[in-house]
């Protein structure tokens, strides 16, 4: 087994497809973490069980014959597989990130808390997370099908959504504000099971932008009717999808639960990216609302952005690309900070 390639070193290294499969494994082996990490390791290494060999003469364990994608065979016992998986995938148990912990000992110098390394739990590192090749996901009944550019066209009765990589790279201000209002309650201990389902449905309805048909097409000075697909967020559209996602989640489908967790990780990644791109607006790894420090109140924020951007209507602010709004707020915050420092200097 020593010649096998190394598996990904964190959740950050996984593609969208791998992330879906890893969450499916976690959910399938929810009560058996050792089995889950072994199954995940085999999947990531591209290994399948091809058969069984003679028992190991030392341990007496069954020897598994493993086959890789190139037709090469490997031999290993369950204990060996478990050891390889645990040692090479210590990050697997912490999909939302792990701050790590120091070793602790009692008065008799016995270890009461094992040391644990910190691991990043997001989909991919910063900007790369928002630039994956797969762009759409088709949902048909209880199945989630990751598109490869062709397959979802053949899916009957499928609803097609833009994946959150696309959505987070093109978030609107209104979409961002909606998600910021929903996410703090998702992991709250005082939320009932039914409310959690509602919150997850609201989250999916706002982060996955559905495919719709647009009829008007303007080219230069001419306007003509031309049906074509488009992905554009609006809050009314999201409101109508809450019931749809709630019904999907209530079916107990592993695919739907997987989809929620994957989308949430991508959202977390986007927040980390924006928190590092605009440090004056964020704190606590991007989980704070930047408006608390930058400006006071939604109305004041929108009105001020309207003046900076030269907008005539408030809806133009809500429909704007999020980085554009952050650029304005970051500039305003920087100017306010400089004025504050100058005033303190000349007091």
C-alpha cells in the first residue's frame, strides 16, 4: 500500500463531486465514524473491494483485495485500511473546520485530552472555491445529479439550479442580506427540529438560484422576443421555493441533506473570502454583519450606497453585485477611519 498516491489533505482540496460523495459517506455512516473514514478513504483513493485473500497469519484478520482504476491490485487488512485512513484524513471529522486543541494532562500526568491539529473545513481555498467547472445541479424527485454539461438535459421533470459556486461569485446585496438573516439560526440549540427544516429550506431557496426562461433580448437599439435560460436571483422567486425545498428535505433523502451541507460549506467559504478581501468590514472569520461597524441600519446603508453609486432607486442597490457594494462600503469605512485618526492626532 506504500505506493498509493496521497489523498486530499483537507476538505478544502475537494471538488464539488468529491464533496457530495464525502457527505453521502458521512451521512450513511453517521453512527460509525471509523467505518465512515475508511469508506471515504477508499472512495478518494479510487479503490474498490475486488475480493478476499487468505487470512493474515499474524493478526488473523481477513485480507482484502483492493482494485484501483488502473487495474492494479492491493492487499490490506481492515486494521491497515483504518490506520491509513485515520492518519491521512484527520480532517474528515471536521467538515466545517477545526480549530484544533492542545494536549491536556491531569495531576498524575495522564493525558485527558488528546492534541489535535487545526484543519480548514471549507470547500476550497478562497477564490478557487468560487471557480469550479461544474455550474449547475439538477434535482429530480429525490435525486441530486451533478451536471457534466450534458446529462441533466435528459433528466425528466428536473429543476435546474445554479450551483452556489456560481451564486456566491455573483451574490446580490439582497441575496447576501437574506442569507445573513437565515444562517445564525441554523445551528442554534433552541431551535426545534421543524424550524431547522424550515431554515434549511430557506437557505437552499436563497443560495441556489433556479433556472428560468427569459423572453426579452435587447441587442443595441432592437428588442426582440427570444426564449433563453437565465439564472437571476430575486427574493420573490426564493420565497416560492421554500415550500419546494421543505418537501424535498422532509422526504429524508440523503441527497437533499447532502446538498444542504455542501451549499452551506460553499457559503462559509465565500464569507471567509470576503472577510479577507474586505478586512475592515468583517470580523470573526467573516461571520459578523459588516453593517454593525460600517454603517447603522439598512435604510442608512442603502441610501448612502445610492449616493455613492449614483443610483436613482433602492432596488438597484439590492440587485447589485455584492463585491461592488463591498467596495463602496470598504472605501467609506477606510475614509471614516482616516478621518477618525486625523482628528485624534490633532486633538
